[in-house]
C-alpha cells in the first residue's frame, strides 16, 4: 500500500531565477523558499506573476537561469532531469493525459520508464486507480475522452503518484472542472495527503483554493517576489501589506470560513432508509421523520435520493425512482464555505455529509451551519467591522430561504 511508501522530501529554492531568451526582465527574480517534508505549500498570485515558471524549475521542465534547487539537501540543479523526474510527480490542468493511451497506459508511464516489471506495473495501476476513487475494472482500459473532466483529473493525479515520488507538483490541476467537482477533488487531495504525506507544491490563482489546501501559502507578486509566506490563518489575520490585503481582503470574513472544516462542526443525523427496503418500511420512516424527509441510501450506504411524504406513491412505490436525486454532498474535509455554498444553493437548505467512500455520515442544514458560523464570528475578535458587515449581509440574504424551508415543513 502506498502509505507505507515514501513520505515527502524537503525542497529548497535558493535565489532561483529565470529570464526567458529575448526577455529583458526576468520572469522569476531570485525566489528563495524552504518547503518542509510532508508539507503542502500553495503558490498563489495573479496571472503572469511567474507561478508556473517557478514550479517547472523544480522538476527542470524549465532550466533555471540562476540559483539552485535542493531536494532533501541534494543540489539537483545539475543532475540528469530524467532521474530528477522520478522523484517529482507532476499534475497539470486538463490532466495532460495522452489521448491515444488508455488510462492504465497513462498511469504506467513513469513506472515503465524506470524499469518496473509488467506485473508490478499492473498491480500499481490498480492500486493508484483505487487510491483516487476509480474502480480499476471499470476504468483501466478506457481512453481519456471516455472520462468526465473530474475523472480525467483523478487519473492525472494517479499518474503523477504512480512511481511513488516524494514530491508532487501541481499546476492549477483543478482549473478546468466545474465548481462542485473541484470542491470534491480538493477534498480528495486532502484525504490523499493525510495518507501519503508527500511534499506538495500546488499552484493556483484562486485564493480560496489556496486557503483550503495549503499548510502554508506563498503569495507572489510580479516576477515571483514573495509578498507573504505563512499559514492561511496568519495571512487572513494579518496581511503583510496592501498587495496581500488587496489579494485576500475582498470577502475576508467569508474566506475565514475556509479555515474551518465540516469535520469540526456538529453535523446532525437525519432519518435514512436503504434503497432496497420494502416500501412499507420507508413509509414508516417517513411518518416518523420530524422533517417529513428521509434520505435514501444505495447498496453501498451512499446518499442517493431525498424522499418526502407522497413521493413514493407518485413513483408507484419504487424507491429507486422516487423523490429527488442527491446532486451534491460534502465530506469532512470540505470547508464551511463549501458547505454554505451547498446549502444556499439547495432548495431545501441541507446537504448530506459523506465519509471516505462516499457513505452517509450525517446532514448539515442551514440552521446548524449558520449557528456554527455565528459562533465562529463571535469568537473572532480580529474580524474588522466592515468585513463582519459583509458576512451579516450574506446571513440576512439567507433568511428568506430559511423561512421557505419552514413554510415547506408547515405544508406537510
Ligand atoms: N516560454 C516562455 N517564453 C517567454 N516568456 C514566457 C514563457 N513562459 C512564460 N513567460 C512569461 O513569464 C511570465 C510568467 O509566466 P508564468 O510563469 O506562466 O506565470 P503564471 O503561471 O503565474 O501565470 C509571464 O510574463 C509570461 O509571459
Ligand atoms: Mg501558470
């Protein structure tokens, strides 16, 4: 299993610079940064500030013009780039999969290149697919075009991790997928990282993504000058200068919701039934339900449909077709910001919370969530008045939705 494999390595960038041929100004101007083993560091900054250039110098897809890179203390600036890339996995936007190769062939690329036996490669492909939540039997022989955007990204991550490198570089890997899939992929990455403890350098222009994923965040200005390098908490509480506050400041109170995870707040339980239960049992559960709702779980215990009274009759007694499908769930790794987004866009103001394999663990409703948010705000004395105002506005806008839920409840 991969979690017995390599853990991360330290990365040091020492006065690392890049001037592209023909450019008068360097694109990266002497960046110095030390990243601890097993840490996730996010490089965030406006488009064109040199994030990708900095990242690609770490695996020497781009050769530095000056300075050096050390991995676990070894200067890798002069070593054979192919040898280097065995130690450094790389995942990019739009997955970067080769379209003419199957999923298995894509994942097997680096292990083959470094001479693993066919049987070891085969086992590793299955293990990696499993790790990123794709069934090997179903997916190994597909071509990238036969996958959704989110599935392609998962395969991209599986490929980057296949040779068990201590370092993983990710360049806006979730930039091309829809917001809900992106939230899920971020949660998955957090789960993976808890198992694997790689050193991850992650590039994004999205501050909220940086806050969610980074143990530390390096905020870059032009030519990769580091404006601030610190934990998300410290950056939100004390932006170093106007550039940083301009970058993270807008909506900072809401951003702070990105620091708290669903696992840290109390989720409630809701009545559930299994999709295979006899209709009579489901009807009984509905009758006993305080909210007039029951969450239907599939054979693997994953939320699949919300049922209200009368839904079963309308679907001629077939639970698998009754009620409304569950479109969105959140995991314990989701932020309160993700969860707020989910309940605000849900017509009934609740979202199911799921565990590692997508199985039901609880429900967050608007009321519980707002209670937690208010508690956080009350505890947060650093919160500037104008920011607090912004969040209160959001809460006020939420009130009509709450009333609607109450009306619906009353109508039952
Ligand atoms: N191959 C290249 N040749 C010349 N200039 C480049 C090249 N790649 C990037 N640049 C320039 O370097 C700067 C930083 O680019 P990049 O590292 O891609 O920024 P980011 O990833 O932050 O958007 C930009 O001004 C860009 O135009
Ligand atoms: Mg870039």
